[in-house]
C-alpha cells in the first residue's frame, strides 16, 4: 500500500511539474510571437508611409 501511494505521489508531482514547464514555455513563446508580430506590423506601417510619401512627390 505504501509503494502505491508513493508512486501516485511521484506521478502527480511529475504531472504538475510538466504542466508548470509547459506553462512557462507557452508563456515565453507567446511573448516572443507578440513581439515579432508587433515588429512586423510596425515595419509594414513604415513601408506604407514610405510608399505614400514616394507617390506624393
């Protein structure tokens, strides 16, 4: 009975540790993707402004 309880405890700890690692990984990749998306959007906006200035002159 004691071995089964310890095995269950370790399985639960491993599962929750895996969830924690997955959460940290997803938060980090989400942040990187948001940064990349904003950078891309800013670059597109700058290119549009340049194009409109080029056509105006």
